[in-house]
C-alpha cells in the first residue's frame, strides 16, 4: 500500500510539475527582450564575439583534454537523468560550469577557455560536448525557457552537412570557429552520420528578460538546485573531477 501511495504521489508531482513548467514558460516568453524563436540571431549577443575571435585557443585546450577520450565521462555518467539520450560512450562531456557553479579544477586545466567563459554574463553551464561517429541524440527539450544555449564549433567532420542539429523545423550545421544560439526548450535532436567526432563548447546563459521574468527565473533555478537532478549531477561531477585530475597529472609528468 505504501509503495502504491508513493507511486500515485509521484505521478501527481510530475503532472503538476509539467503544468507549472508550461505556465512559467509562457511568463518567461512574455518577459523576454529577445525573440521567442527556436534559433536566434547571433548579433543579439555581442558578448559571444570573443569566443569566435579566440576559438583556436579553445580548440587547442580541447585537443589536450581529448588526448585520451576514455578518461572523460559520458554525459549520463554526470547527469543520470540523461541516460535516455546518452548511450554507452558516444556522448562525452568535460564540465566547466554547472547550474552557475564553477569547477575550479577543470577551469584550471583550460585557463584560456575559462577566461573567455568569465566574460559571459549570467552563465549557468559550460562544457565541452563531444559526439562520437555515427551517433544520434534523440529528440528532447530543455527544462526552462529562461536559459538560452550557444554552441561554438571546435571540431566538425569534413562532411559537415551530414552532422547537424534540428531545432523544431530548422536545421543547424556547425562550423569551426562559429557560434550559434538557440532556445533549447524547443524540441531538438542531433545526428552525426559521419565516421568522425564532433566537438563543441556548449554554454547556457540566462535569457535577457524584464525584471519580473528575471525574478521568476531565479526562483525556478533555486528550486531546481534543491532537487536530486542537481544534487546527483553535482556529486558525479566532483567524482569525475577527482579521477580526471589524477590522470591529467600523470599525462603531464609523462610529457616532461
């Protein structure tokens, strides 16, 4: 009986959570000072320009991190809730920021990337996102309209048109050294139909909004940080930082 009650309560929580998310999304969209479109004009976000100007510095630090891919965690090993869309070792991650919290150790390993990220206002998350050959990330959507997502292309397959992302009905093809911005609360999916790896710097930042929208968004992020979704990801990230730091020092010693 107790198990049945918990199951019933869980379903009620999910149902009301979806309703609250929908209503919050409508409020944040109405409060937005930028268009509420799936893909946004890069010119609206001039603070991203330094990423494009110095992308080769970021790429160089990525190459050093990716020297041994097996030492990097899969996305679902950081955030278990993503196991539906992250399978085996096909989607790797190296996290700099998560929910506004900076990873000092990972940022220390990539100081030039970290310095560029420090110039992004209201940064929530940032990580190297690495998709292996012939992998498809199923359609999914983000948890809030209060955040916009940017991708900086770092390593793009030669057959670029065969490695793309769909955001609603729009197709995006990454270019090395170029940023794109989209609203990940819209349905999106990724297909890498090539034999090469695709790597980007992914970052989430607060949507520009009027005061009421900013206040509502801050509260929703605070609430999310109280959930197992956040606590599990934070714990896993710290554990992987410990492992990576030990391995990285071994690489550095071997290189000397």
